């Protein structure tokens, strides 16, 4: 009997709480390929369509779903902006599973995503801490583990904001550009250790976070939500937003044997949408 391709691999995914999120879709995809999965998110509430949900309860439920698929899974609170939490999260993964083979830096924030002249230093710092500092610290914690094992995969979840720019998302765009630079640095520095690092760059993906961005634009522009969506998706050659599963499929490629000779790339999952300026 052929074993699933990621059997005996362990993946750690940050920012996995959202029910319509990229992190959840990645967890389910990697588990379907045989990986053991650690799902994490920061403690606190997540507003979904005006209803507050407990983030830790959401990842606990996700871990239960993963175990029902026949894989081992752990739900763990992890604030990617807290150095001690980052180190303890990687240590807990090693304690429970013995190794860490795939790190998916998915946690993100839209803090400071507004008109540039209205963006405050505190908003800029909040965006930096989640979108760039967090992945840096997670990678610093994971890389020595991967070096000792003889290799591993680090996958950043960027954005079309990693490749171009859309007005009104200044802080987010700046940090996502920085994330690409970080990924390329890791690819160049640690390839000799068997560590591949790549960035997946989603476009318009139908997630809770994307819906929040659409609602903010609706408020800022005073236009109906349907009009906001039609304006944003008009530039997509495939005609609509993608799904979290589309992004998860790209991550699975980079995490598996088919991606073994791929490092330092930006992989757009955009339906062909241009990257802006």
C-alpha cells in the first residue's frame, strides 16, 4: 500500500483559526497528505460577520477535525509577536512530535491598511510585528531544528501585495514586500542545509480576512458591497475570487517531494490578476 506523501512529516501552521481561512485549508490539505499538524493562533476573539468567536476554541475544533482524518494534531495558542511564545511553540512541537519539517507562516494582519496619510506609527508597528517580525522569529526558531534534521520547508503566505501595490493598503503592502525579501534571504542562506523557503502569494481569495477588506472599502467609498467586489474582481482573468483550497494546493506542492528543487520563488495564486503598480 502506498503511503501518503507527507507521512511522518510534521507541519506547524500559524494563524489557523478562521473557519474561512487559508490556515485552516492548509492544515486540512497537509493532513490529507499524511502530515501530523500543529495548528496555532493568538488567544482572543475573532469577529465573523459581527459575531465574536474564541480563536482557541476554533483551533481546538480544527484539531479535532484533523484527528478524525486519521492524523495526529495539536492545537496550541501562539502569539507570533511574542519571542518567548514562539520559542515555546517550537519546543512543544518537538516535545509532542519529535521533529518539525514544514513551517507555514500564515498569520497576518490588516492593521494600518488605510489611506497612507491616515496611517499612524502604532498601526505601522502592529502590521510589522504580525506580518514580518512574526515570520522572522518563527523562522529563527525553526531553522536550527531543521538544520539538525538535515532539511525542511518554510513557506511564507504573502499576497499580491508582496508583488505590487493597491491604494489603501500601505502598511500591509510594505510588510508583505518585506516578507518576500525574508524568504529569499532564507533560501539563499540555508539552502546548503537542505532548507527550502518560498512565498505563496494569494490574490483575491474568499476568506474572512478578504471579506473584512471588502467591507472596509465599502465603508470608505460609500458604495455597495456587490459593487466593491465587481470592481476588484474585474481585473481577474478567471473572473472571480479564488478559494482557500487553491492556496492550500500551492502550499502542498512546495511542501512535498514535487517541490524539492524549488526555493526562493514567489508563487502567485491569483487567477491571473495583475499585481498593480
